[in-house]
C-alpha cells in the first residue's frame, strides 16, 4: 500500500521470463547484499510500465543507504533475510516520480519486472523525534516485504481490505474507517518491528506510531 506522507507500489509474474536487469554488483555492503533476490533497478526502460523512472543517481543513493543500514543489526537481519531467498525477488527502484511503496508480487502485473517492487523516494523525512535519513524509508519498505514473506495470510487480509475500499461505494458506512484501520494495522506493526528499531540503532529521527 502507498505510504502517505512518508513512503510505501504493490506487481505476480512469470519468473521464467528473464529480466535484462542484471543484479548490479558494487563494493562493500551492496556487493554482499545484492544477491539473487534483491535487485537494484536503474534502467528507465524497465520501469516505464509503472509510469516513473529511476533517479539518475539511483546507484549512488542505494549504495549509500545500504552502507548506512549495515551499521544497524536489525536492518542487517532484514536485508539478509530478503537477500537470501531466491524464490522471492524484489526489484528496488529509487525514484522521485512516485511515493515510497511496497508492491507484493501478487499485485505486480509488470512483464519486465516480475517479482515484488519497492519504489523508494530517496529523501529524508521529518518525525516527532527528529529528521530521519532516507535509508530509514528504504528499510521501512523492506519491512513490508518481510511482513509479506513471513506472515502472508495476515498481510494479505489487511492489504485486501485497504485496496478493496478503493472499489467500494463511498456511501458504505464506516468504510473509510475500516480502510484506515487496516492500513494502520500493517503500518504500525512495520514501524514497531522494523522502522523504529533501525532508526534508533542509527540515531535517526523515529516515530512511536504511523501517522
Ligand atoms: Zn508503510
């Protein structure tokens, strides 16, 4: 689901189709973490279907964020988990053309980028407890990927309520509240388990709950 005010695009696909985006290999943290399952996408031709392009400096921004995240034990655990699961491909697209968002593989209909998608808006964010670097926005979206990977039935129950609302009659009583509650269930679990522990470990701005 899209992350209001801060960050979070939800793509299923034929994994037999090979994307021409080879996993990028760079030094340090990126080299270790850019395994089969987490792919940085820097080619605008591959993201055209979504209607937005990667930032020109996508590679540098991503490398910088991963290097910072490596200093957090919680972030390292999240990225290790996602990187070591070849059956679960995540395409990471640093972009200023779309709000940050995690799109699980069941929602992704892209032909060019099969798997799940993380759109990452690579700017810092304000929180009630200070400014937080853009790397926290990236780990937030990766946190959603962990929710989907580890607790899929639960995650899909709430994201379906969220997306179904978009097709519901706005006159249905309580439907707005039901949608909001579903979003907050997913988001607050993510903030509590992933975002805020990482933010605190990295001495970044943090929030107690999603707003
Ligand atoms: Zn989120």
